[in-house]
C-alpha cells in the first residue's frame, strides 16, 4: 500500500476531531492529487499505528495504537471474553 495514502489517512483521522466517512477521505485525497480506491482506505482501518516521540532528554517513547480488528484477534487468541 502507498505510504502517502497511509500517512494522509492517519493524519486525517487523528486531526479531524470527528469520525470521517471513507468517501470523505477519498474526496480529500483526490482534491490533493492522490487517487485512492475505497478498498485501499478501508484496509488502513485494520492496521496498527506506531507513534514515536523523542523527548528533550533523549528519552524515546513508542506507542502502538491498535485497531478493533487486531484487538479482537488478540482477545480470541488469549481467550479473553
């Protein structure tokens, strides 16, 4: 999958402050010159997002934001109900 599409969709989802429909995301991408099929955008919803932060004292922090699909997989795997 195109990293530009992934990065753009992540930025839209984190920065929007509200839920965004797939068709809205596609329209925004197309208006900025990036063509994307709805299926490509929908696949992004099922991927984890890694966030890296480097602080002033050179301490690094890494956070993985999981998706509902991945959390469901882990719950089934670990037999959590």
